[in-house]
């Protein structure tokens, strides 16, 4: 695993004594933009991020806020969050090196896949869940938890680029890959690229709201639900006067990444549901395909509370949900702490 720790360095920091985590002196280049503290002008300290490479035991330092990526360090600081102090780390392979995926991906591990090709959903989220079966030398073998159709259609086309997300020790794992094809038993094969990243999962505001809701739950395969979503989305887009299907006012806990609500029993993880959400009468409703990520305690009336994650939805509709929730908090005079919506919330658990 990638081990992270923080330490303070600089003039005046306990006489600038090297800690037991510090690398040898020759491996600590000073950034060109680094500030130096002239004698008698006070204390200047710099916070650094310490990481152990997945390729070797060689440590990597990045001076904040300007990281330096000097060989032989095979890691690179790619983004930062001043508010949380978290810095995303990306593996960078060099000559003769390869990613040790077995350190981060284990059999039966849940993987969340998102298509990177803009077709067939322009500016939208298209994703699905899989479980890691085998980690081969050249590819991942994954099993889909959804029912298989008679035609056993694959979830995407051969050669399509995908993003694989998972979790380890509270951090998100992300790597891109290429879809190779499917096995006779329905398992799929994906060739990963050498670009493993660790990241912090994104948080969005959520609120208990009453919205117009219509749901469609069937035991269909994923590909059938995807076709139904496309047809339903086309129907909603053609509504010029803002009219909508028959929506029932329902209390839900809503965010840009998913929804928590009561559903008729029985409920199982990875069950698929087609949702139609009506936020206001002035705008067309939102079409979203969601899957169950958690089934909670039974609710009155033969129902059960379930947390669902959006796996097929337009970016514009996610932004609408996020703005709707923020306006709700402002109307209530409450402060919104979570960050604004920026793109797809493809790794957000409701």
C-alpha cells in the first residue's frame, strides 16, 4: 500500500533534525522556487508529503505547493486540496518498471467502472459495477453482478476505454484500461494502463427533500436498462412544455451522486432501478439509472430503505440536482459545506 505521512522541515523545526522517515540526504533536492530563511529573519517551514512508491521502497518527497518529480522517484503529485490537505498521487512508470496492481486489487474486490468514450452518452455518466475475479499478467478479469440476458450483450464495445475505481484503506483507487472482450461465462477482461492513482472521494451536499418520483424496477439485464434509459431520456428531451409523466410526491434523501429512499421489498445490492425525478414544475424531470449499493432496515408498509448510486445520468442533470439542494439550504438559512459540483460524481456513495 502507499503509505502517507506528514512531517515539518525547515529552519527552526527541532533544529532541523532528520526524522526516521527521512530519505538519505542526496535524495532531497531543494525546489528552485523554495524559500530560504536568512539568518535572523525568523522561521520558515515547509510541509512535505512522504510516500512509499508501489514500485520500490524508495521514498518520494514533494515540496508543497509546487511538487517536484525528479528521477528516480516513480510517483507524481498530480493535484492538491488546500482545504483538506490531501494530495492525490499518481504512479509514473519508467523504463523496465511496471505497476504492481496485486498490491491494491484483490479477488472479490468491488470495482466501479465508468466509460471514457463520449459515445453513446454525450456529456453524461455511464457506469456499472463489477467484482474482480482474477488478476492476470495482462488484464483484469471481472464478473458483473447483474442478470444476464438471452443474447448476453457486453456492457461496452471492444477497445472502449474505461476508468476503474475502487477503494483501499479509505482512499480511492483509480486506473484506466481498455475493454478486451467477454468470456463465455459472461466475465469481462480489461487491460489496465500504467497510471494508477490514489484520490480522495468527493463529497456533495445532500438533503431530505420531497420530490416528484416515478420508479421502474425489473429483473432486466444492464443492457436492457441502458436502452430503456436512452428511450426515456429522449422522451423527456422532447417535452417542450415542461409536462412530465405521472410523478408521486416522495420524501427522499438526495444528492448529485445518488438517492436514499424506501423501495418495495425485497431489495438486494446491485439491483437496478430506473428513476424519474421531478425537481420543479418549470423544468422537465430527470431520468437516471441507479443501482442499490446498500440495503438498510425495513421500513413500514412492506418497504425497505435503500441507498442507490446513479450510474447513468447527464452531467447537466447532476448539476441541476446539486444546485437545487444548495438553494434549499440557502432558503433554510443553513451553510453548505460540501464543494460545488464539478463534472461527474462517479465515485460517490449515497
